[in-house]
C-alpha cells in the first residue's frame, strides 16, 4: 500500500515540476509601439475627407413584400423570405435559419415588410405547398432593383412576385 502511494506521489511531483526549465516561456516586458500614422500613412487630416450626401449610418433597409402568386391561389402554402442561399440549377439551397419572414399565403397573396442588412443585395422567396405533389417554388429578388415613392415622399424598396 505504501509503495503504490509513494510511487503515485513521486509521479505527481515530477509532472507538477515540469522539468529542467529550458524551453519554457520567457516573460519579456517589451512593448512595441506602432508609429503614428503607420496603419494609414496617407490619412493625416480629416478635413480632406469627402462623404456623399446620401450616406447614412443605417445598417439595414426596409423592403416591402407584395406577392400575388397565381399558381398558389387554390392551394395551402407557406412562404419564406431568406437571405442565405446558393443557386442550384433552377432551385436554391436555402439556409432556412436565415429566413426572417415566414407566413401563410392567403389565396396566393402575401404582404409584409422586412429589414435586410446592407451587406445583402438579394433575397430568395420560397413557396412550400402542403401537397407533396406540388414542387416548391423559388424566386430570387434584387433588393434595390424595384423602388417606389411613398405618400410621404420617402423611397421604399419593394419585391413583387406575380
């Protein structure tokens, strides 16, 4: 009993000590300070910066959705609008976790609004039918392609599926 306890204690002591100390981490208190302007050597004065008047700090834009899908008029179907997808032949490989809008079509019609971040140029609409005999419908929309002026004079992006 004492021999196995002694052997275990010696093994633990050797592991805890870690060896001779050569090859260990050295602690140097040297700090490297980058030179001022080294990251952007040409940027020395903000007075020369020019910003377009239409620039805004908004990170997203709102788009209106107006769908009137004739082939879904007399069928039970749902629609999803998704931002992450990859075209595959005439369909799309859609990440359904990226669908920010989902709902039921009412006699083939759907109306909603959604926010799309500025890094997304297009979205895909997916219509899934309750009947397994009807294949899903897909359509890609360029977010900034269609715009309309609202009653208050603001311009709003709209995607339309007819």
